[in-house]
C-alpha cells in the first residue's frame, strides 16, 4: 500500500468541510428536535415574529404565521430602524461623544447594534426588542433591567452594566421604540467545539467559574415564583410579579390562554402553570402530521403529567424560590480565549424565580441540549462539572447548599424540569431520558397499547383532523412548501464548499 501526502490547501479545505458538516449536523439535530416553524410554530427560540412596529395584539388569524411570513415581518421591522438614530441615542448617554456602529446582530427577540466610542475606546450594545415578537416589550425590558441591576448588586457574577433603558422617538420615525443600552463584554461566546476540545485545565477553570455563578444565583432567595418587576416604578426595588417566559409569550401571541401566570406562592402552583403552558403549546397545529407522530407527542405529554409528582416535595413546596437564568445556553457565556475564564453572562430576559427543583445545571451540561455529541464525551463533560461542584462545596457554603439540592435530583426529574422549561424539547428529551426508566418495551409497542384507550384515540384523531385542516389552509395560500431560510442558507454554503473540494481532487 502506498501513501500520498495531502497538499496543505486541500487539507485545510477538507478540515473546513468537516467543521461545516458538523455545523450542518448540529443544525438539523437542533431543527428536528425543536420542531421547525414551517411544520409547527411550537418552537420559539429562534426568530418568530409578527406585525407592525408598536404594541402587537395577539394573532387574530385562524392559524399562526408561517416561517417565511414571520421572517418577512422581522425584515420589515428592522428596515424601519434608523441607524443614525441608534448612534445619536448611544451618544446621548455618553456625554454626546462621537461613536459609530461596528457590528449588527439580531437574535431571538432583539436586534443589537454594537457601537464604539473611539475617544475613550468604549463599546456598548444598543438592544432594540423586535416588537413583532413580544407581547409586552416594556414589561420584558423592565423585568430584564430589574433582574440585571439586582444580580450586579447582590453577586459578583459578571454581567453587562445597564447604561440606559426606556423608549425613544429617534429609532423609528413616527414611533416610540423601547430600547436598552448595555456594556459590550469583551471575549468570545462559548461554543461546542471550544469546550469539547478544551484541555483538562481549561475545563477546570471554566467549570470553576460556572459553579460559582450557579452557587451565587442559588443564594438569591424569594418568597414566590415569577419574574422580577419594579416596585412602584423603582427598578432598584424588585418585587416578584407574574411569570414571563418564551413559551407563554408565544401562546399569547396566538391568542391562546394558559391560565393564571402568578406570582405563585407554592411550587405545586408554579409547576402546574408550566405544565399548562406545555399542554397548550402542543395544541398548536402541525402541517402534514402523521398519526404516529401525533400519538408520540400525546403519549409523551400525558406521561410527563404523571411524572410531575416526582418533582413535588412538601419540604420545598413553600419555597424559598431562587433566581434562575432560563436560557443559560453555552453561547450566552462569554469567555476569555486565553485563560478560559468566564468574562460575562448575557441574555437575562425571561429570567425568573423558580422552585428549587427546577433550578438545574445548564442543559449543555445535563445533555438535554447536546444533540450530535458523543455520549462518552458528554458524560465526561458532565463528570468534570460535578467534580468542580464537589470541590467547591468543601470550601464554600453556597456551593455546598447547591450540591445538597442537586444531590436529590435524578436523571428523570432533571429531564422533566427541562421539558417544563422548554416545551419544544418534549419528544427529544422524553424519549431519550425518561421513557426507558418507565417501560421495558419498545416505544411503538407501548404507544400502540395506549391507543386502545378511547380517550387517547379520540384526542389523537382530533389532532390529526386539525393537522389536515391546517395543511389545507397552507396549501390554499401557497404556503405549504415554504422552506426554513436557515436550511436554504446552509444548503447553499454546502454546495459552494462541495464545489471547492471537488476542484481540488
């Protein structure tokens, strides 16, 4: 057998292809586990948006907007923003100093303009809520500001400083637009490749900081579950108000009810509220749904309702409740590339106080949000994190208290907590982490047996008929074959990269 040296240009192109293919795999794993909007508007952690640039009423059409309709609304809204107004607004809150925009990004709920003041080398972020996505922008901003000010005052957790917030008439002509101005944290977002390929020492530093952050949040205790709001308009004096969440926001937008949103004085009340949101989320229609997929969802949802009792503990029912960052994904953690220390934690919107049994490690640690990662690597990652928690618990009382709480958690209860927090993960998390702890048989067999129950069969049949009506609704309007624009972008990149690799052969 002979060997041939690969030219460096070809090697790097192939390496780049492998990195890209990993991203494609990760994306499809995410997309299908989170139920893309074309097939179902149940997932809501990616841009999903609605209408004009002011307070938006709930969806009045019989069905929610499709992905492309939503994206069109988003583009229309962003196009209305005057970038000169953005610069002027930032300058106003820094002594009218000159600044310019050096980056723009839009995420799930905000368009962010990164501005630089060259005179003193300061970088800020002007965050403008994408109003078509959010039912009550002012309430969301108020809660986020109150939470960030409280966390900065009561902990050493590195989070952006809030420089200004409120409403402005210079951002969109003829409209009063909500905004926030916060620090731009130096560093880079933590991503999957970074922490999977880190050295043991780098991971040790990363998890030391993460354990400290979680321990400091754990010690922030409150008498009720909900979201922090300003007391009598004073953002420096928080009170616990009604619970704000991404999934509840979506249900409101589609005119769906989910009952009382609190605040809640018991864990039982709060967990029941979260299950109502989950149940209503899976009442939203799905195009071209099969009976098998409907029964799979329905069975999982019913089974989770039965598992909720495992989360209830009479000793914890009346609190205290603790402050939880609801979207502590790895990309919301900013690290220093050199020493792997955490420089900042971002995206505090929808943060709230929760029962202790719902205060869990981040989902990329538990494995609930790690599609595509080798299970051995995931288990190694998790064990490294818990080793740092064990070490910290021997010298810090708050880490010891956190460990005591988490020692009571089991894999199945952690999974139920994740599903209640993010309903879009229901099928993926239930069938990977919960089902096998309850049944010895194959899922198809167990679901087939459940179909024999009249109530289950009738509900599944009703949902199938609703899916057919929704599919016809889309087809009649030429909307059925729309493709998620992110898939289109990925496929275009893949085709271009494939041509380059073929040319090197």
